């Protein structure tokens, strides 16, 4: 087993231990297909629809009909990659956005991001979230999907010391370390998932790099 295969195996095991879904994908197009199919198959964001099952006024009913549309947020993508994703979303009747996520604070169905690195021994994603849109996509979506190139998985956090030091030296830097879905046990020590962020995390391991 090569060093990369070993890191990938450990990363997958650790991420799955904290309930992340880890899937290999052969190309970026395969990753985009996965994300769109995932969004199409899920129910519309339940955070937005809370209360819509009750008898409502006409105006409130119209609002519920509007928010029932599914949304994918994918900030930080190149124009070409965004166009490829947008075509797939249109075919499935899914709204795609990559900006003004403050207008979607009630919730987004799927937040899609590109991970900068992965840490094998903790199953952790490292994402430069200095851009507020990327930061929000990882926080206000019901499902967070991250695309992680296999060759960017390192053994331990120490292996990222130099690059993180450079990042932290940049004004306004915000680097996120994400391990599994959002969880807390600060209320009577009862574990709750999705209280402060996504209910689920899917990690797509890109086998052939971001140029695929």
C-alpha cells in the first residue's frame, strides 16, 4: 500500500467514525452529478418549511410554495465549473447560487465547497473560508458536500504547519477545520446533530485532481 493509499484509508475511517459519508469520485463531473442527484433526492430544506404544514394565510402559503424550491450554494467555483453545475441544476429544477448567501439564512439544501486539505488522523477537512460566502455555505446548509482531491490528504495537522502559517499571516484569514456534521451535547449532555450547522457531511474524494 502506498503512502497516499494509507492516508486515504485512515482519513476515510476517521471521517466515517464521526458520521461523514465518504465516496470516491473519478472526476469533477462525477462529483457534480453526485451533488445534484443528492439534492434532487432529498426533501426541500426543512428549516425553511417549518410551520408550512399548519393552516396558513394566502400570503404565508405563497411564501411556503416559494421556499419549497431546492437550492445548492456553490461559492468559490471557477466560471467553467459553475456553468457545468448550473446546467445540471437546471435539468433537475434546482436553483444554484454562489453569492448573497446572507439572503438564505433560513437554510440551504446543499452547500458545495472545494476543500484545500484533509487530515487523515482525525478525518478533518481544512477549508479556506476567508470568503464569507464559502463560510456561510458550510454553516447554513442542511447538507454540506466537500470535494477533496486525494493528493491533498496529509497524515497529521503538523504536516500543514507551513501552509497554515502563511495563511494566518494574511489579513482577514479564516481557515475552517471541519470534522463530521455539526454536533453539540451542551444541553443536558444529550448529543444533537445539526444544531449549529449541517445535518450531514458528504466528502467526495477526487481521485484525479481538480483538473479532471
